């Protein structure tokens, strides 16, 4: 014995409710949440060569920028940067927010925008376009980090502390991102 019945009009209303933008938003925000969690986790993976701490964040940013649609990629990286800026005063004080890594974080945003724009205008997703987008994004991240460090330090010190130690490791991380993207594009 049924305690309730659903007529066609109610069933159509339920179908409409499930297929509206609200259900799509849940998936979209879930993807953004996964990307932000990936960025936080990649920031926790630290390894140290020659006194300079390295993280996997640039690798995660490039992966998100190359695999997510533009709006989701930009929102994911922007939410991460805003959350990072919001949490830093509680974890390390206000000077930590605008410390040495601030320029790199701004570079993450600009690099994400660049990669998405570059891939949207590349030749039908040609892999050489993906490679050049990745290299350009990496140059943007280094450039923004360098410019911020120049403001904090002198030009020579900023270059030798903020760019030189990262070149080889970041190019290896870029190669791994390109391999992942190539495998996903198949």
C-alpha cells in the first residue's frame, strides 16, 4: 500500500528541480573545492635543496589551469589565494601575508588566466600549444615572484634567491604536468 502518490505534474517539477543550475552548481563548487584542497595539499609537500624550500604548488596550478575550464580554474586559484591570505594573519602574523611568497601567489592567478587564454586560442589543442602555454605560465610565475622580491630585496639577490634555484625543479614539474595532460587528452 502506497502512503503517497506522485502525479505527472509533481514528477515534472522534480525533474526540473534536479536538472536546474543548482545541481550543476554543486558539481562546480565540488570541483573548485577539490582544486583548492589540491593547492593546499601541494603547498604542504615541501622538500629542501640548498636551503630553498620547494613545494608542488606551481605543478598543481598548471595542472588545474590546463585541465579545468577557464572560470573554474580562475575561481579555484583565486579562492586558494584569498583563503591563504585570510589564514596567514592567524598562522604567522600580518607580515607573512605580504612576505616573500606573495608575488608567486599573484603569479599563480596571472598564469592561470594566461594558460586558459592561450589554450583557447591555440591550434585545436595542439600539444605544442600546450607546451608553450606551460612554459609561458612558468615564466609568469617566476616573473611575478621576482618582481615582488625586487621590492623586498635588491635585483641581484632577488634573482639568485627567487628564480635561479627554481628553474630546474620547476621545469621537471612542468614536464610531469605536460605528461599528465597528454595522457588525459587521449
